[in-house]
């Protein structure tokens, strides 16, 4: 090899070393948790309802039961959610931002002159373990009502319940009258 060829080979090797080591560090995209309303039932005509693990809840309470698989799936059951007796389609918007999970229930219409209680089930997928604040709001919550908002630590498989008392219609109605 002549001197120029050696220089060219050295320059090429240096360029390959510099540009080869400057590769952009590729990070796998963080998956975004998503939530959906999967099921609902009501208009309930009984004084108590059965939760996820067979627990009973009075119709004078509004509750959220949760089950986390320790990995990525959070199931929420909204017990005794207040809706119109003829709501049309019941739906929910579920947003997950950082460590906040917000569920906003809504009804398509107010087709009857009455309200009653429903049980709703939501699934949140791709939820990383962590500490979260869960807030749920339905269409008939008054400004003076205690909020259905609580903190959970989801670092492994687990479950729990959070309830608030309700003192106005449709909660606490004695269906035996």
C-alpha cells in the first residue's frame, strides 16, 4: 500500500468509528393505557348489589371496586351509578394521564321521568404498575356530593373497594315501598 492509500484507509476507519458510535439510541415507545366500558346492567330494583368478589353494597352507597392483575389490566366495577331509567345508550370516557385515571359516565338521553341505579364495568389495558388516583363522575352527582375519587397502589395483583354515601334520589330508595 502506498502512503495515500494508508491515509485513506485510516480516515475511513476513523469515520466508521465516529459515525458508527453515534447511532441514535432507540427507545421502545411507551404504550398508552386505554380504557373502555365493557358492560352495564340496571335499572336495579333491589336494596343491595353484589360486587366483583361477592361483596354486598347498599343502594345508599356508590362504589368503585377494582382488580389489578399486577401487570397491565385494571378492572373497575362502578356499583350503583345513577342514570335515567330510560338512558338510551350508556357510555363512558376513560382517560389515563400520568398517574390519574378519570372516568366520566354519560347517558344518551333522559327518556323517562325517573332515575335508577346501574352497575358498570370498565377495563383499562396496558396500565403500568404504579400509584394512581382514580376519579369517577356520573351525570346525577350534585355539587355538594362527596366525590368518588381515591388513591390506589397498583404494584402487584390486588383488589379493593372505595365507597361514598349518597342521600338523594336515586340512591337510598327503599324498593319495598
